[in-house]
């Protein structure tokens, strides 16, 4: 899933720091330092190191309001974890600090027992600036769906067409809601980031994250794109990671709640958890949020959401997500349905309601997004790691061998040191 | 300057309420309720009644951060001013409440002696949502320029090319900074909103607020557009309202401060005044803010800025704008240079550093933007009125005859009643 040189050949994080390189600096920036949406340069490496912290400047967006209730406190208990040691999946000795640099992190926040013990930023990211979460967005969508299921507004066993009858003639015409929640639908759609002919590019054009050529005949909004999806194979048999499932789930959520995804996220999660800054989704040409990958948040607010989950939905003095919704995610889905997908860095894992469940010794589960975005929740170690990044390689298989062992090593250290 | 039916023939505010009409409601909205950037429908009336409260959903933007210092309090002392009576310039009896409806206001906030005595919203606007300020933006740009002049970073007597040498061969090649501040340059550029061939459309394509046709050969960014401006007549002789002056002034500000307009506004005004919400500018294809008309703010934050000005720059416990900058604006410019422009609703007025000065009996001055945006500061009555609107007619001559007498009548009432 690499669409850039492997890390070993790519220039380092320090060499591609967008500030040092002067991307988009100057009034106006010089021609060779320009990053624009229209020429597609925002997707190139190292330009994306600037772009993923500045999505709003490239495309239309809609706010997820933080509400008027004030910011929740993230108590600080900083400690130096930079020297925490681990061994990468390919056997190299590693430190937490070196992991940060080697995997092109733009920011990492670590919470232990609810306290912010480590927070570091690099490149174009700042504490108050939102960074695109990419597919970490999906876990927000899944959690919102879970809330509505708990309230009886969505029936996971019902057909998708109970909520979105317009999908009748699409691949989703005979799918049930739980199959899109767990991504076990059988779809012709492909999501290969390195292949310019992959369907994911059609989705990007539809959802506003790729320019639309003047003579383009494909779908130019998300809903139209979903309606054209074709079935391949059977539903319910195996996990296959395809973003259109999440966009369908987002549509079910809108129909079931009568609200936009942005307003629902604001009302149910962003305001109650006392987010520090507004978040935002990028939107398509008719104002629809990309529920599959369009959310941008600050690093700290992502960490707050991690705490919401780690505490079984209780945070900032209130029950934000029903405990049963979190516990269902923690339990995960059937690893047998996950195995055929061949995620070698996630052996024994499963995918449940838009979350990646490790089934490891700590019961850790994750939200994951391309280019290294992640939210890692380790219930046993009472640890949450929020991470934004701008890795040269889209697929997380490129950073997992370094990041995942570093997270587990840190978790074990914290459990020992308390 | 009308590009829509006169108010008497246009449907009323109630008839064009975007919520009642169902604009952009539904998932997805039905075809006849869609408002998009690409088809230009966002500029039509009544679609603009939705669009001016949702600019961010249509075009790329950049945040003006409110800072981490917290929101300043706007103490409340609500009173019923809806029945305040006035007589319109064409002799009709009017009330404040009817003025609100008749001039398609989306929101009006009135401060008296620093207290919020009246706040009302309609249509698509909500207290926490930013609304486009249109050319009210210019007064922020002028005030920032004034701050930098006071700090010795901009010399108003210097040639524009001292700061932006690239403008050497343009109309601004022999203009001085104070001439762009007061809009007394001689330019071929025309700004006639009703004329689709007027240069203002070229500016809109350049600044990102109009779609760019595939074969378009004009400038596609603000800076390139400014460099192509041609001179007509002489500089310094008369006031002529042309937005390109403000965009040039914004460029001088960037060069003199070394900061983007958004970061400068955040650092110098938005954060110190304790804004409640982030503001935002829409940006062109290379990320440049429209300093001439691209700012969106909440109504309350616009009112806060009015208080900053009314208090000669002191607000939220600190001196935000040097008093001399405000006093210079209050004094205004030479009405003789303003008179030839023929603003019949503003007799005896002048234009000073991007502010409209009435020279009326209360020494009131204003920030003004098309479709009815306004910030009215009445120093003698200690009154500030912030107003956002979505009037069918762009030019303020369409609402001035109703709004300005209503403001003066309310001011006099407040002075009597205390």
C-alpha cells in the first residue's frame, strides 16, 4: 500500500519539515513553495506534511462546534518518556522519541490514568490547530452509530434500505446495517491508494478531496457515488476495509437522527466532552461531510475522545457514550473474518463498528487513518495515545512495525512504574 | 447598485427564511433546495440568505484563532427596544423591530454603555455561527494597518512600492500608502455589482468567491489580479470605493508584519478582545485571505470589536488598538473628496482608513458591507450596533434609508432614558 519511497529511502522527518522547507511561506509563496488543491500537489510528499495540518485552507469544510460549556481540563503530569525502549517488528532497537521522528509524527499526546504525561508537536501542527484524522474519522462515525443503536434509533439487524431506500439498486440493497458497521459487505469497490485507477479516487472526487476534471462523468457528490456501488461476493462473510461502508453508515445516522453528522458529533460528543477547539469535516459539493475520512481535530481533543472511550464513555462528569457501546467495541468481532484480509502487522485482530481491535494481552483497540493517524487505547495500562502524522506512505503497515511495539513497551513501563 | 428586485417587489424576509424554505435541508437536500458554489447559486436571492451564514461550507477558509485566554464577558441588560420609532428617509414611520424584518437582517446586537441591551437572530444565523462580514472586513484591515502605522512599521506617506515592489508597473506604482488607506487612488477598476462585466467579478474569481471557468485566462489569485490593475485619472484627488485598494493594503500589512492577515488579526485583536468564537477568512487558490471582504465572524464578536473602537481601543482590560488610531478614524477625512462619489444616503460623510465616517451630530462612524452588513459606532450615545443581513440588494443604499434613521432614533432615546 505504498505510494511513495519506502521510509529507508525517503527523506527524513527533519529533512521534510514544512517550516524548514518554507512551504506556503512568503506573501505570496514563491512558485516552487506553493501547495494548492487544484494542481493536486497537496497529496504529494513532502507537501502533505503541510497539507494535513491545513486542510481547511484547501477545501470547503463544516464546523463541529465545541459548544458553550467550556473546555474540560486535561490534568498534566509530564514525564520524560522519550527514552522508553522497544524493539521494532523487524528487530531494531527503538526509543519513543526516535519512533516519533522515524514515523513522521506531527504530534503525539500520551495520557496515563487520565493525565497528560507527554505531548510533543512537530512540523506544521500546533496545539490549537486541527489536523486531518483521515480514517480515524470512521471510529467517530461508528461510535455515533453505536449511540443511536443504544437509543433504539438504529437497528443493526435491519436492512440498510430501511434507512436509505435509495440504495436499493446498489451493492447495499441487500446488506444489513451491522455489515456496514463491521465492513463485512461484499463490494466491487477497491481501495488501493497506490493505484490511480482504484475506486478510492472516485470517492475522493465525490467527497471533495480530489479535483474534478472539466469533462468528468463520475459522481460529484458522496450520495451519488454510494448509489453506484456494485456488489461482489457475499455480505457478512469477511472483513474488507472499504470506506464506502462508513459513508453509508453516516447516511444511516443522518436519516435516523435527522441531523447532519457535524451537528450530531457536536451535540453528542464534542460539546459534552468539553473539546478545546472546534473540529471540522471537509464536505462535498452539496455540503455533505465525509464521514469516512474527513474529520480534522486538534491532537488534544483526539486524546480527550480516547479518554471518553477508555472510561467506558464517562468523561467530563457525564456519561457521553453508553458503556455498553464501548464494551461492545472492546470485545471486538470475529478474528476469523479479519484474518483473510492479511494485515500482517495486526495478527489476531478484528474490526468492530469502525474500530480496530488488537485482541492483544492488554485488550488494546485503535482508530487508524492513512499516513499514520491513530488513536490507541490500552485499557489494561490505562493509557491513551493520540497521534497525528504525515508519513510518506499511506498504509499504516509502514509505521505499525515501529509504533505498535513502542506503544506496548510504554504501556508495560507505565504499569510497572505506576 | 441593485442586482435584484427592489425591496418593495422582492419577497419579504419571512417569505424567504431559509429554514422555512428548506434550503439545504434533507440528506441529501432535494435538487431544488441545493445551494452550491460551483453553479453560482449561492449568490442568488433568496439562496444567499442561507449562504452568508455558511460560507465555510462553500469555499476554503483560514481560521482567525480566538486564542487561549478565554471569552470576554458582554454584560447583559436587555430591554425591549423593538418599539423604538423613527422615520425613514422617504418619510415612512418605522419601528426598530420592523426595520429588522424589512431590511432582511440575520442578526442585530445593540450595546449601550458596554452592555448588551438587545440581541436578535433570524434565518440561518445563530449566536455561535459566523456570518460573512463582506466589506466590513475592510475596517478590520484598516485598523490593523493603523496599528502598524502607530508602531512605525508602516509609513502612510511612503510609496506602496516600498512594501510591494511587484506593484511597480500597476496602477499602484505611483500611489502612496495613505491613498490606498483612504481609497483616493485613480483606478480603471470598476465595482458595479449589477454588471457581470464589472472588474469586481474578476476580483471574485481571483479571491475564490466565484467559480473559475475551465478556459479562464484572467488572474486566479489575488496578488496576480492586483498586479494587473491599471490607472485612470489621478491619485489623491477623490474618494472612489474600490476593493482592490484594501487588498493592496492587506499586502502592505503582510509585508510589514511578516504575518498572514489571519494570524495578525488573531494576535492583535481576536485573542486580546476575548472573542467568543474563531473567525475566518475565505482564501484564494494559494491560501491568501480576502482582506477586502472575506471575513466571517459571529455577531457578538463583531459587537465586541465595536466596543473596542468605541472605547478608543481599550477593552477586556487592555489597550488593544492605540487610542490615536481610533481618534484618527473618528475625525474622518475630507468630506469634499467624498462628495463627488454621490452617496446620497451619507451626506457630508467621509472615508478614512477603511471606515465610513458620518460627521453627523453624534460623530458616528461605520464599517459597511454589501447585502446589509454593518457595524455602527455612535460615540456620543455610547452605542454600538452590529448587524448581519442578507438583503436582496447588494448596495447599502437599499437599507440605509431605513436603518440609519432607526439607529439615530434609538441613540437619542438611549441618551434620554440613560
